[in-house]
C-alpha cells in the first residue's frame, strides 16, 4: 500500500507485505528477500565480511511490522531539518553537523549506505527549553538528502522538571521528517539502518532495532521535482532547527556509528572514515568532536 505524507510536496510511502510464518531469510531467494523488506545477502565468495555480517543479523528471530507514519512536527512542534551539508566541505567544522562524510568522485555514485548506532541518552545543556539531536545515515544529492535515523529530545519546564523522548524517523529533504510511530525506540537501543536508492527518485529503507529485534522496511518516492545525484554518503549527528531558531545541542555523551559503509552495488565500496570528519563548532566553541576509531567506526563525543 502507499500514501502521501500530509503537508509535503510529492513523495509517497509504499509499505511491504509481512513475511509469512516460518519465513527464513537465510534460505530465501533474492526476490523473496526484497518482497518482504530484507536487504540482499552479499556473495560470501567475493565479500565474506559483509556476508558474515548479514548472516549474524538475519539469522536471529526478528519481529516484522508494517510501519505507520506521522509528520514529526506533530509530535515535536517546531522541529525542522537543517537541510544538507555543502557538497565539497572545505573545512572540518560545521555549525549543525558532526560526523563523517564520503564524497563520490568522477563517475561514482552512492546507491546504498549502511550504519549501526546507539541511541544516545540526552541531558539538558545550559539554556533550558526544548533541545534536540538527530542521529542519521544518509545519501546526499545536489539539493536533497535521503535519511533514516533517530531523534532525541529533552525539554526543561519552568519548574525544573525534565521530559525526554526519542523516535525513529526518516526524511527525503526538502520534505520534512516523519516519525515511524509504531516502531518503539528507547535510549540505549542499538539501531541498524540501510538506505538503498533503487533509482535517483526511489529509496528503499530498512530499519532494525537490534535490541528489541524489531524490523521495518518500506519504499519512499522522492519529493516532487527532486532527483538525487547520489554523490555523498553520511553518518551524522545533527542539531535541528526549532521554531526558526537554533537551540543548544543537548548533552548526548557519546554516539558511535559502526559498520559505517556505503557504495554502488558491491562494485564500489567506501568506508565512512576515509574522507571527511566534521566537528560541530558554534560561535567559536566546539560542541561535538568526531573521531575515526577505525575506517568503519566513527565516534562523536559531546564537548559543549
């Protein structure tokens, strides 16, 4: 089934059928995997490490859901994405992003991006009010970015009470975020996300909560008039805009992006830690620092 997201220009979601009882991803055909929202298994003869990673994940007992969606600003009023990073980053600082970016070169393009991350707990930084941070993997284009991730929220009331929440979300900017409303996420959960661009105007999203073994897969069309150039892969922690202003980044401690890879099919592979690391610097102060632990393990630490 499919539906258009309210309040957006173009773009529609198509959910996938749930696998039948007894479905075994490890023995299913390539067609069966795609039909039920599973990523394809890499050939162990040519990519043994990727195949072993796939087997470890999908040999477990997984609960599959048909995802439901809701515009994120109905749950967290005023929260808006900050768009995309410049295509060619001339420095390693940015006021709203911290993390890793890999740029395609020559005729290369990115048709998929993979990443595993911990949902960081958040504590209010100085300044009070609502504060948010968005952890995502994405494929960037010239004026768009396709993303899936989690948003973490903390709000301090006038009486000092603190409220926190987190949601699984996806986005194809310039459309705004939508929450996956029946996909529970808790602070500390380990998430595994995959985006595959079947074409520059159609994306397949797969999100697996490795803590709860809950999985959702769906297909989303690009916003009207949008065609991705597929020229950047990203593993990022973002400081969103809220109500037209930029509140402080909450204290998120540390977040790790593991299995951080992207590529074009399996012919072109790129690791996250081989191109550009971004530190978040706001008004001369370093708020978040990125460290490349290994080529596929990226650490982002709060330093604000």
